[in-house]
C-alpha cells in the first residue's frame, strides 16, 4: 500500500514554537498512499491516508483566514494527465480563537487520477504541504511515492471518504457585492432550510481565480430557513478586486454534515 514517506517541518523561530517539543516528526503526522482501483472508464481512484497524533489538527481546502491552506503537487509522476482531489466534509474548530475548517482526527483524502494509458500502472509522486496544529500551527512538507496498478480492488476507506463529501444544496443563493475600504464585501442569503447542527460555518471560495485574493473570515447568522453570511475579498497588493458571481462556491458546514452551492444571483 505505502511505498515511501519523507517528512520535514519548516521550523518557526517565534517564542511560542519553543513550547512544542517533538521527539519524532512521525509522532505528529503520517501520510500513506492507498493504491485504490481503476474503474470501467479508466479513471483511477486512490487515497492519501492522513494519521494525526492525538490533539493535532490539519486544514481543509479552504481553511479560514487564520489557517494554512494545503497544497498538493504531482511533479515527477508518470502516466498521469490530470488529478482531482475530493475533499471529505471538514469539522469547524478554532485556531487561536479564530474559526477554521479542517480535520481533528485521522482521515482519507480521495484522489481521482486520469491515466494517459489506462492499461498501464501509474507512478504517483506527490508533494504535500499542510499545516498541523496543537497549541500553535506549523507547516509540514510530506513526499509520498507509490505505484498504482491498472486494476486494483475497491477500497472501502476511499469509498467512505467519497461518500462523505458535501452534498449539493437546493435553491439559489442571492447575494450583493459592494466596494469596501480594502476590497469588496460580499453579503449572501443561503436557502439552507435544514440546520446542520452546532455552530454552522460558511466557506466562500473563488473557483479558477487567477489573482491572489485573500478571503476574510465569514460572519454567519440564521434567520429561520435562511443563513445570512458576509465576508470580504482583498488583494495583498491593494489592487481592485473583481468578483464573478457565477464563479463562487459556498460550503455550509455543521455538526451533521455539509452542503455546497455554486454561484449566486443579485438581490
């Protein structure tokens, strides 16, 4: 299943970092490749199994303004024309008092790979950059390598993680966009009829963004069957921000699961 792991931490020099004493980096996070299977359409479904030490957390694709966004690259891989990451539903938690989305226990991250030659093995090499947190957060780099056979067997853990993705939301989000002192402010009404339990969180992402745009933490309030959310988009160079309503993704996360919507219309 697992062929090779290399792990290193980018050390921090702040006084807080001295409070974390690690005897072994493997004691914090380990990542293994689950080889998966090739389906009738030639797609290969594999998984990255992430194991976290007790109390440690890591982040979802949209971690929140105070989180560390994960980054995965496939340099050096062979027989791959494309890859899609299927993120399981995250858990809301706080990082230094600020809202974040991520994982507080072991999980499997499914990866859908498109082989150039469906009849040949895939040589997978992945460079993974993630943030791991206990009392403070540290960036970690993990390299994994594995050969994925052209057949393989269905993997129950990968299948379960695929089923754990956010479900499709119903109805249309209505939103407004106005200039702010730092960029643009987005306000949206989400027709989320069923409360998902706990303190519901909303992540707003820009799909296919070409510029570096920073997204502030979202404020969320429920009014009956509608979730009202607001966030601000800014650029680090203070350049103007332009938003395409159709290119936004909204994910509502609660204790009982997650729901996602694509796009919003003016109100």
